[in-house]
């Protein structure tokens, strides 16, 4: 760990970050639970982006969301309403929520509800469609995609909710601790975590009164969706970072996302302000038939999880993911060591067996990033830059240094 | 891999070993499925041991088995009948079965039934009690142990059987491939494999018509028993080794076990003959309050799984197990490299992410063991040498070199 003592504000922010103990307590429609959501509002990956400045890819995701929610009957109507301000947009992370990829949150989106037991604070992420094949989270909105979303709303989400109430929720904190021992890093590998969640949900689902055919479809959905749990791990990072937000003077990163055009961060000391710069194009390993020319700029709120201390930061926990994102053991170890240099502390409970049980670096400090030039390393799904083409591989990216530099300058200005 | 070309017999035996694709197809009482089992016969960990020569610990396990099966009403009656030959004993591995620890197989023991799809060949392991707390597999037979075994026979086993028939069995081969990517080595760490099995069994269990309270108890049993799956992985190793048995001239190890007194092996070229020597006392990491003075000699059929190519051979796949058995990354890598030197080939499907996807060494060759002096390294639960004390830690052991030397000499004599 860095030798430098923490400033009092950073110590407070870190303490709040580390005190969070996430539980998955419910699955509810976004309109019932997400603060500040309205029927004509679509939440997307941060930073906030007006319709006129959105990438074609993100616009596609928003059009799909409008169709899925019934805010428009055709893509043309959706685009017209968006341009006219009849459909509005905001960043999910400004609403205690996370939107993956070019995904969206609208009034009826079924949300995983994550709660901190001690404080009652909540955060949210849509029930995950999955990243294989066609999905709205990848900017696709063919009839088969919308039909699956309807089934998720009408059958899957109520079944998950019924199960959660019967089993009294799931201790996501304990589950994530064990998943790190089972080869997940909890961003792009949640295979073990998803199986653990399925195992915990099973007795509740068995009693949920589902028809026989639906029982099989629900279990098959979870079983064939190794990213089912990412909805929980991402919302857990949102929950902890929200808890750490708003400590004057603290440089702890409390939000991070990319919207296909820009990447942005927020810091605890200046709540509500985004510091953005053009998003980088991730590098990585492409699926057969694709190359670097196909990759679009980074997109998605999931970049936050590395700032919390999981995901790419802990690639050393997930050897099965190394060839997928294009790293080896030495690189995974270096990413961890670099993350220690820019973190304010560590998560005593989140540990990496391969590193002798070393703890996860916790809470990225914008000042340490600027001082060292080291940035959080994020593993990320690569989405094709053209709408409708979907995922093309996996790789690594980082928020631009300019984001951190702007935040430090603003913190300095606020202190002056 | 060793550069030396395989002899024709070894090539045949290895090919048969590698061709096996284990499926979990049923859970049935041993009396219905285990070849050669009779109502007065108790199967124990190999090598075969007459009652008069059994260790106190193994005798305790046999007495518990007799009580559990109703072959005797008191420990004294069980011991008297055993001494008189009214209760008989044999090695489980000579009956296509595996007995863990000081465990036993009797007529009504519920068995996991593992089948090779292509050949129809079957192998068997009791549904696993678990290794924490009190269990017959650790030589304990208090009323609470026998009561749990009754519930396992009367409720759990029929529920598992019902689920398996509804879901059409479980592809254990595919499951083990994925578990190696989730930090299991499939001998003393089966946490991920057990969750995967629970996930696959769940929809079948949901439809099995269990009472509400029993649903919870069944799921809780599996969830709190991270060694639930070892019954499958051990039977899979028995299945493959039986397939490889009986090739004249082959030195492939087809059986390996320890009975608390001796450790023994069999080889493909001399089916049915055991080559035994005094079992070593495993070294390892003791639970608080215990020390090396408490450990008994190795006991259990599970030693076979390392000869098949899983377990300790693949400790590099299971970093979370390293501190439990007392190894570090360098030692785990060395064990793998040494195993390559004594293996006849490799399992193309069983791979270790940490080792760049290197394949599991497959099939221990007695001649290579004798030529190199390298022995299979087995991770093992340490059982207290006194009856009724249970597990005291985890560690490593190896079959004595004398077993391999005897086998090579016998192969040479048979060829002369």
C-alpha cells in the first residue's frame, strides 16, 4: 500500500466505502424504486450526454429502450421525440443506478435492488439480459430481443422477486468473497457468482408456484447467462461509491462510466460534477472475423467496478479470463500492483488466492492517479462501433488521464 | 510430456482411460447397482484388509457401517460377527466403487451412479455426507450421524434420483471441465463443482414433489456441503481406470487407496492384484489444537483421483486450496511438472487456466515412477489416528515407492 497517510476527508470517504455490506433484497420495476426516474426519462451509461451529441451506437440503445418501454412505436418516432425533448435522458449513475454497455433503464425495467443493511441505502442495476447473441444492452432491438425482455419483465423478474422474499434476500457481500475464490473477478467473469446465486435462489424458486415449463426456462436463463450476477456486483459498486460521495475535499472516485463518446468520472469532494474527456477505444482480443477497426469507443457504467476495487483490478483472481482479455499472469500481477499505488486503502474481505490472499485495493484517489500517471485498468466487452453488430471481443481500457487532472484542478480550486 | 514413446499396451490402456466421458445418471441403493455386493458384505477403502489386521480407525468405520445397515445392534455384536466371518469385507475399488476416508458401502448405501455413455460401463460412490463435523466417513457413528444417514437414504437420495431422471442426468465431464476454471482441483476442493451440480439439479428438484420443508433441507444439504461433488469426481476416476484395466503388459495404475494401515495400487497389466506397503502419515496443515502427532496413516480410496490426473496433480487450478494443504504457487507448479514426468499422456479436455491452459497429466505409469523416483502427490484430509476424533487438517501424501517397485517386478515376471 502507498505509504502516504490519508487526508482526513479521504479517510472519511474510504471508511464509508468500506462499511457497505451489499445484500440483494428485491427485484422491482425501476419506476417503483429508482430515485428521480420518470415515465419519459431514459437512463444511460455516464457521463450525461444530450441526444444531439450521442454516438450512433448510444442513440440506437436509446431508441431500443423507447420501443421497449412503449414511448414510441417506431425508431423514427423515438428519434423525433428525443430530438424534441419529449423523451429525456440522464446518466444512470446520477440515479443510484448502473446501465451496462449501451443499455438503458426505463420505467418498467426490472431492477436488481441492492441494499446496505446498516444504512438502508440502495442501488440498482437491470436484471441482466446476457451479453451473448442479441440484446438491448448491446444496442439491438429486434422483435426477439423485445420478446425476451417482455418475458423477463412478466415472468423472470416476478419469479426472482418471489424467491428473494421467500429466502430473505442474498448476502451479496459473502457471495462475492467466495466468488473471488472461484475464479471470478466480478466484472467480465461472474460464472461462479452466478451459479452461487442460482443455488441460493433455487429453493425459493422451487416454491414460487411457477408452471413446470416456466421453472425450466427460469433456471435455464440463469444457467446459460454467466453474467447474470454482474447486475449485483455492479450495483454493489454503485452502492459503496454513493455511500462515499459528498465528503468535501476527498478525491475518492465515486462514479465512472463511458457513453460511447466520452468517459467521465465524479469525485467525492464535488458531488454531481462530471469530469469527462473523449473515451479511448479499448484494445483486446477479438472474436473470429473482427479486428481493432471494428471496436467502438468504450461504453457502459461498468467501468466503475474497477474504481471500487474489483474487476480488472483483480484479474489475478480469474486466470480463465486472461486469454479472453489478452493478459498473462505477469500482467495480471502488475495491474494489481499498480492499482495498489492509486488506491486509498483495501477491502479486508475481498481477497485474491493467487496473490497469497492479498486484499483488493479499494477506492481510487484522483490525486494519486495524477501523481503517478497510473490509471485504473478496466476489463471490458468490446462492442462494434456500428449499431446492431453487437460484441466483437474483450479487452482492457482506462479512463483518460484528463478526467483525473480536471478533477484534481477542481478540488484545488474548491479548496482555494 | 515425457519424450519416450508409449509401449503398445500402455497406448491401449491410455486410450481407454481417455475415452471415458462420465455422466451422473442415477442415485440408487448400492444393493441394486454395485457388482458383487451382498447383504453381509461391507466395502471399505483399498487395499483389501482382513478384520484381524484392520487399524482401530478402520474397524470403527466398519462397526459404524454394520450398525447403520442393521447388521448388528451394538458395536460389540458387530465386532463379534466381523471376527467370526458373519460380516465380511472387501475393497470397494474391486467392485467398481470408491469408499472415502474410513467410509463404507453396504446394501442400502445410496450411491451416485456414474456411467460412460459410449460403453455403458458404470462406477459408484456413496452420496457424500460431508467432511465437516461428525460423519460415518470419518469413523463416527453417534445417533445424530445415523439419523442423518437415514434422512439421506429416505429423502435426499430419492429426491436426487427423481431430479436426475427429470433432467436426463448430468454431463459430469463438462461440469468438471468448467469446475477446473472455477478454482476446483476436484479432490479436496469441489466447491464450484458442487454449486454447478446444484444449479443443474435445481429444476428437477423443484418438480420432484417434495414437501416445502424438505425442499429447503435438500438444497441446504447440498449448499453447505462443498464436497458434495467429490462423489462424482471420485467415481469418474474409478470409471476411467476400470476402462483402462486388464491390458496385458501395461503399467498404467488402475487403482490406488489406503486403508489406514497399508497403501496399495493395482496396474492394468495384472488386474485384481494389489501391491501394498505400509501407508505413510500425511504431512500438512493442522486445524487449531491439533498437530502432527494426531494424524493417522492415510485412509481412503480418494488417492486414485491423482493417478487419474485430477486432485493434487492440478493444485495449480485451485489457489484457494493452497494455504489449506500448505503449498505455494511454486510447489503447485512443481507438482504439476513432476506429474507430467510419470504420466503416460494428457487429458485434452481437463485444463489449468493458471498454467496457460496446460492439460492434466493422465494415467500414472508405474515404470516411470520407479525410473524417476517421482510419486503421485495426493492432497488429502487428515483424520485423527484415534477413532471418533474426526478430521484434524489437510495435507499431502504419496503412495510408497515400494508399491510401484513391486508392480514393476511383477510385470517383468509376467513378461518373462
